[in-house]
């Protein structure tokens, strides 16, 4: 049974602290789960955080220009709406502050074990609990909630010659404290969401900036205007107006989903976006280089009013092709692309004393999947192979009492992901209530139920811009399957996932010292 006692931290590897629920991560997912469990009276929880503060990606990412491309008023918990966002699209510091405030306001901090990196989590078939090994001690938990997001493990391409580079190298998610780009020759590798924010922030200060573009991105207007203080006051005094505004924004964003689900809609919008992009690019020689030929939405659509104009500045070079090789003093592109002195090909690198990798994250491979072991002693990564699958993106057959937040097919291309996370959390709460009410030791999805859900997602993904849009994006796994995005509306996911259906789950009962699934 789930109790209400606050756990004591483990004293060391020899001791094991027992808790009802262990949560990994303190981003929106992990904090949201902890808050909702506590609101339901389930206080015997522990939250593992490898760093010394909450925040997840909003703690780790601190590069210049870092901001959210989801409207601010949609980027807060439904149970903690924020009335005073400063801009239409909030910056990193403001979101980070919001998460720290939530951790304090809702009393989560006493349950957080900072500096606890989870090394291994294994289901104990005899003890009917999860055995969790962290860098600072071991824990036994009846249920394990993994709130480690899709953007926690950076990807750095394995380019020849990286060890020879004589300058500074870092990924966008590992921005060095106090880094000053003034007078530097900067090579930016990649043109994803972080590059669109970093390039305009660095260009005015850098001596020269070289952008290596493997694939051009569709870019749309941002319109990140300031929100007047009068609006803040109005939303504080009349919270119902804030709820109405959030409702309207949410449903406006829901309507844009058709652009992704139906390629015909994307084709209708493309000429407008292409026209706007051409007007943003002052150098006509860059038009063909920077405007994609794949379907709008096939890759993540980027939001910026400054990125495209920046690429026409005299101290910027756009290399039409990915980085091929690193040299002691620079980076070379593909054959036929001229270097700064007119030298063609990899033999003539573009001079650089700083390399910034804006190359994304392992979005289809949950970092901890190699460290989570289920009923048969198999790692989750082995169970998944090249294509991660989960029932409702939340539970996995063979892994009792394991709940994934932001699991396979729970990402979005058109709306705020927070309602998706909250729907998953409600599903988890339903599972825990069911366990309490029936006295069972655990639940896991029936293989047939999981397979039905995955088939439905795959069927809905057919014909979308992600699978048939003419590009290869990070939404697709190694098999070419959409393993990241939910191919329908948020409302459809909430209807399907928020309520826990016991018929889709096998229960695990005590049977003379060992588990028996029924």
C-alpha cells in the first residue's frame, strides 16, 4: 500500500531506503509528477536529480538567446498558471525561475535528492519493487517514474580530426559559463532550434561566423513582443481571464496540427512561408541554399525574426553542406565548397577558434533505457532495439510499475507538450489508485494492448509530413518509424491516456514470496 511517510535519505551503498515512488528528473515532467502525487496525498516519494538544482533542460541550456518556441501562457502547469510572463515566448531564465518557484511553492524540495545520478534500476521479482542504485546510495521503490526528457543526452557528430582542434569546443547544451565570443572566429555546426537562437546572438560580437548547414530549415515569423504589465495585473486580478486566454491559445495551436497530419494542408501554406523567407534573406545567392525543398513540417519548424537576416551579414559564411572534418585551426565542409581563401574542399578549412555543435539530442533513445532492467532482467534498450515502443507512451510490457513521462510518441509538433505530460501523470495516478484499491503489488501493460496502441499510432503516422515529407528528421528512429511524435490532437491523447483502464493491464500479486501476474 502507498503510505504517507517522508523517506530518509540512504546513508550509503550498504543501506537501502524504502519509498513508495521514486521519480527520476526535476524538469517539467519530474516536478509535475511529484507535485500531483503530493496533492493526492502520496507523500512517500523521492526525486533523484543528478545536478544541484531543479530545471532539466532549462537548467542545462544557458546559451545566448535560449528561449521557448511555445507561447509563454501555454508553458506552465495547469495547476500553476503564470500570469506575468514578460514576453510572448519566454526566455530560458524566466522558465528556469518558474520551475524553481514551483519546486518550492509545492513543497517538493524536501523530497529531492540532489547530486543523485541514477546508475541502475532493476525490477526485483522476489521483493516486488524497483531496486534503484544512485551515485549516493540505493533505494527500493514500489513504483518508478522516469521523467528524463528527450533532450537530455546531446549528440556530437564523430568528425575526423576532432582531437586535433586547437580551439574551444562545446555543444549548445554545455555552454561554458562566461564565454565571450568577441573577436572570435566561430564555427556553428547544425541548423536546428538552438542554432536559430545562437547565431543571431553571436554574430554581432564574433569576428566571423561560419554556419555548416546539412539541411535547410523552414523558418516562420516569431513576433516575440513584450507583454505589457497591465496584462499581468489583469490576469492576476481576474484569473478566469487567464484561463480563457490559455484555452483560446491552446485551441488555436490545436488547429495548426492539420498542417502536420495532412500534407495537402502543408502544401497550401508553403508558398506563404517561402515568400516570407525570401523577403528575410537580403543576399539573393542564399535563397536556394536556405529555403528547403522538403515539405513544410517534415522537420521541426523554427521560429525567428532575426536568423535569416543574420545569415546575409558580411561576417557570416553559410556552408551548404554538413561539416566533414575538423582541422587544428578550423572546419571543412563537403567537396566543392570553397574555404575562406577560395581553396576548394576539405583541404581548405574554414578558419575557426571556436566550434559550437548545435546538433541536437538522442531523441529516440531515452538515455536511461540502457540502465533500466525489467522482469526478465533485460535492459529497456534491448527490449526496444532500434524502435522504442510503449503503451500510451507511458508503460512497457515486461516492466512492472515503470512509468515513462515523455515516452515514445508523446511529443508534439504543433502545441505545448505540458498537457501531454499532465495526461500521462493522471494515468499514473490512476494506476497507483488502482493498486491501492485492489491491494496488488503492481501493474504492467498487456502485450496485446501495447501492440494495439503502437499499430494505431503507426497507422495515424502514415501520410503525415513526418513520414512522407521528403526529409529525414530526429522524429524518426533507426527503422524510419515515427517514434517521437503523437500524430493526433492533444485532446485525442488526453481522451485515450488520462484515464487508467485496468483491462489493458496485467496485475502482479503476491504468491508465496514471489510474483504472479494475472
